[in-house]
């Protein structure tokens, strides 16, 4: 049974990986439509095997071989970089500074670049395998990194994160199998915003612990950090939106 | 661009993709390391948590400010 901290880690990994699995699903669907379903599934499964191997070997190696203070310092630093990148991009999409991802457009552009005719269902088409493999591997790498980074919390945290990543894959595949179309209704930017907040909070927490900072209220400090970053991000979004509105409505001299 | 540079760029884009974030977080971590190690900065050690949080928020704000400046520059060119 997971404790409170592990549930929080499971949630962060689930959301982070979920967003990436949605994007990967679009590419697998494109591969399936442009070649055949078998090739797409083969490519996706190969990539999933590589990702699982990466998480297990690298994650376990980090937990067992690297001293905890060093691990928390490096993981904290990387999580801060990664979390701020996600948070910055999500804020820019909320404020219109960056375009939101359109799964439908990505799907159509990948189908357009495919061979002229789909391959017979029983054959294995290398283009389809490669498209699905590349899509799942590249999109899944970010989810895999999030899972591995929770090695900073020990073996229990790594297991909770891995479970989150795997659960997200099951949910996305299940929903996608029923929908049979690019998953447009998933609020991707909202999920990325939440994940950005979570990863930045964890990065701050662990980087701080690696310097010997004793956070008040122990693990509860994570919640307070998350809420603090959420509040600050909301102010930033409002400020940027007001500023970009002023720029648009300023009269031309 | 040679293969080593391409790999470094790929890793950079994967983890951060924004030079302001990279510099901001690195600078914050270096400042904390200095406070932790230098005896003369011992009075600041109790405030390291706050300094870390301020450093992270300042990095975020500066990164967004750069995004706005780039956007306004593109708009004025058009």
C-alpha cells in the first residue's frame, strides 16, 4: 500500500507520463492508419520495452549505487530545470505567447508523410514500425525521466513513479482504443501546467534537502511549495495577459 | 555542426531548452553552495530555503519576461 508521499509521486508521474502517452498515441494512430495496426503495435511495444528497461536499470542503479545526498542534488537540479521548462511553456500557452498543441494536426501531418497506400494487415511494414517506435520512445522519454528522477526518494518512490507511468499508459491505450482518434479533448496544457508545478516543487524540496535545508512541516512542505508556485504562476499569467492586452489595444501614434 | 554538439544540444533541449532557466537555476544552486561552504556567510544559512524559492521564482519571471520581449519584438517587426 502506498503512503501519502508515494501517492503524490504516483500522481505526478501519472500526469507527466499521461500527457506524453497522449502525444505518443497520436503518432501510433498515424502509423496504424498509414500502414497497418500490426506494424504500429509492434513499434509501440518495442519502444515500451526499451523505456521499461531504462527505468528499471537506471533507476535501480541510481538508488543502489549513488549516495543519497549526491542523488538528491543532481535529481533536484534536473527536476528544477525540467519542471520550470514545463511550467514556463504551459504559462506561455495560457497567455497566447505559444500555440497549443493540436493532436489532430499532428496526426494528419504524420499520415500525409506516410507511404501512398496502407500495407496488408498481416504484414509488418518497417515505416509503420519505425514511426510508432520513434513516437513512443521520444514522447515516453520524458515520462521515463520523471520516473527515474524519483529515485531521489528511494526505492519506494521509484516504484510508485514507475507504477504511475505504467498506469497512465494503460489508461491512455484503453481510452484511445475506444475513441480510435487523436485524443483532442484531453486538457493537455492544464496537465502540463500541473506537472510543471509538481516537478518544480519536488526539485526545490530535494535540492534544498541536499544542502541540508530542513523544510518546516517535513513532507507537508511539498504541498506548501506546490501551492506557492501555483499562486505565483497564476499572478504571472494574469500579469502577462494584461500586458499583452495593453500592447494590442495601444493606439497607433 | 558535429555529432558531439548535436548530442549536447539534444540533451540541453530535452532537459531545459531555455538558457535563462539554465543560468538562473545554476546561479541559485551556486549561491546556495557558497552560503553552505563559506564561513562568513553562515548568518544566511537559516534563510537558504527562502533564497532557493526566490531564485526559482526569479528564474521563472525572467524566462517569461524574455518570452514577452521576443514576442513584442516580432510583433513590431511585422
